[in-house]
């Protein structure tokens, strides 16, 4: 009998590893996107917007038969106050991890390395009036966390989230999350109903017709987004930004933000904007400008630790 993919890279039994957690819920959004929740270890503390390493056990070594964990970086999509951990994931059909991770079901175990890190945190920004979250694809995940964090609304007068995807279906996780934030009585109480009036959602698509068509970078250059939202272009005096998308997007947004006069910050040196990669495209490392790649990926100080 042909083994199923999940037979060779299996969810782990909860007792097999100290870092194993249990899957509590799985939702498939498209044939390329799904989200899931796992139990949260009591000792895990994180700041909304950070990422952790999660994964499954790898194939047995042909020589020794031993299995090693196969881990990937994942933004925690749930806010820091939540009693479970949520993740929003791509399904890469030939991806080592996600070709199998996409088959997890409630009750399965997955590995969580409980060491959260990341640059998309409030601490990395100086105080400001407006906060802009710019995402493409699964880069929405850290903002799903920050958008459910009361601190986001306490710190800023306006909270703007932009999300650019190729197709309308790829916006659905974010669209439903925004709808839940606006409509959920518990979240309204937690975040403050008056605070939620600050939330502005600006989804765009590039390859399928929708209300806002085009790359967000183009809509910033031609000022469409500012006209649509009734806001002026970003200024270092009032605006702060967090960016999470593919490499080219991160680089383009950085150029735009610096053109507006914003400077890049870090945990150790808060400034006006921060950037993090939604994924690493390893082909870029060998084909392009490596220094810019690592910078845009936010891995300047983590290069030796990169997977
Ligand atoms: C800091 C950080 C945070 C991340 N957070 C998330 C997250 O919240 N959700 C998530 O799905 N992924 C996230 N990733 C990417 C994730 O680590 C894996 O790359 C992804 O799970 C695919 O793993 P894989 O082993 O199946 O394929 P890999 O071998 O890791 O990737 C194969 C190829 O698939 C493409 N790819 C990988 N990830 C994505 C993606 N997210 N969107 C579109 N194309 C992709 C790239 O071209 C990549 O070269 C993050 C990466 C980093 C560095
Ligand atoms: N999404 C799919 O249906 C699909 C299907 C099969 C395979 N893939 C592969 O999966 C990988 C990831 O695809 P993805 O769609 O998740 O992510 P992606 O290629 O990063 O695109 C996500 C969104 O970001 C936009 N974008 C890309 N570069 C940008 C830039 N420099 N500035 C502003 N916006 C930018 C894209 O617009 P544009 O459309 O203008 O590029 C798209 O709307 C790609 O390698 C792709 O070939 C995707």
C-alpha cells in the first residue's frame, strides 16, 4: 500500500516531545491557505506580532532511523491575551513542512518552540498618531494578532490595515477577522467600542476584480488610498508603520516609507516603521542583492540562526 504523506511526517504524540501542543481547530480558506489553533503552554509569554518556530517530526534518517523536528517560523496570529495560539498558513504543495501540515486535524500534536521573537511589536516604534499595517498574503498573520490587542487602540488615534492578495478568496481570513472584531461583543468590550471606530480596513486584489484593485504600493504612489481613506500621506511626525509581505513588497514599501521621511526602527532602537518577512524565498539569497535581502527580511541580527 502506498503510504500517505502524513505517514512519513506525522503529527507528534503529545507525550513524545516536551514542546508538543495539541491542535484544537483547523479551518481551510482556499486551496492555498488555512488557519489553525493549538493549545498554549501556560508558561508561554509573547508580545502581539511576534513569531515562533513550529513544525512536525521529519522523516526518519535512513541510516539511524532517528527523526528530527522540521520547524518553520510562524507569526502568532492570535493576540497575547488569548488562551490558545492561532496560526495562518500557506500550503506550499512541494513545501517540506506545509505539504504535510495542511493535513493536521483537531487532536493532533504539533511542535512549538516557545521562544517568541520579532520586530513587528509596539515596543519597536516611537509614539505616534496613526498606525499603518501593510500586508500581502500570509503577511496578514502578525496583524491579526496586533488588531486584537487593546494596546493598538490605546496607542493610536487611527489604525489602518491594508492587505493585498492576488484573488478575492485570499482576503477572506482577514475580512472575517475584521468583521468579527467589529461585531463580537466580547472583543468590543475588551478593545473598547469607541476605540474600534479607529479601525480602517483597506483590502486590495491584483489579479481578480474587487472594490480596490491594484498593488498597495501603486495606490500609495498615485494617492488613491489616501483619497479613499480621507487621510494625508504618511508623515514622520504623525504616522508609524509595520510591514509584512514578500521580499519585493518589503523593499518597495521601505522605499516609499523612507520617501515620506519615516526611519526604520528595531526593538533596541524604536523609530517610525518596522519590517518583517512573511516568508523567505531562498532562491533570492543566491540570485539577488544578499545584503538587501537579509535587511528586508529583518534578519540582520539573526542571520546565523536562520533556518
Ligand atoms: C519570520 C517569519 C514568519 C513567518 N510567518 C509565517 C506565517 O505566519 N504563515 C505562513 O504561512 N508562513 C510563514 N512564514 C513562512 C514559513 O516559515 C514557511 O516558509 C512556510 O510554512 C512554508 O514551509 P515549507 O517547508 O512548506 O516550504 P518552504 O521550503 O519553507 O518554502 C518553499 C517556498 O514556498 C514559498 N513560501 C513559503 N512560505 C510562504 C508564504 N507564507 N506565503 C507564500 N509563499 C510562501 C517561498 O517561495 C519558499 O521559497 C514565515 C517565515 C518567516 C521567516
Ligand atoms: N496566489 C496564487 O494564486 C498562487 C498560486 C500558485 C502559486 N503561487 C506562488 O506562491 C508564491 C506566493 O504567492 P502569493 O500570491 O501568496 O504571494 P505574492 O506573490 O507575494 O503576492 C501577494 C500579493 O502581493 C502583491 N505583490 C507582490 N510583489 C509586490 C510588490 N513589490 N509591491 C506591491 N505588491 C506586491 C501581489 O501582486 P501581483 O499579483 O501584482 O504580483 C499579490 O497581490 C509565489 O511564488 C507564487 O508564484 C501563488
